[in-house]
């Protein structure tokens, strides 16, 4: 698989992870469930989107 294709796939997957965490946090009703996992998904998804976006922009500028 080409390196650019792999970067785009990981960018999309990181966005989906971020979206899943954001959806869970925004739709939280008052309940006894912990929001630890959705916040972990938010942070890791955001880091992945930023990092893969930077890598992809460096690849396309070459």
C-alpha cells in the first residue's frame, strides 16, 4: 500500500474515533456511567487527526 494512501486511511479513522467520542460526550444524559472512555477517544482522535494532517500536508508539498 502506498504511504499516502495509508496516511489518508489513518486520518479518516482518527476522525471517526474523534467523532465517536464527541458524540458520546455531547449526548450524555445524567447517569452513573463514566465519561472517561469518551474523553480518551476525544483526545486520541484529535491527536491522530492533527498528526496525520501534518504528515499528509508535508507529503503533498514535496
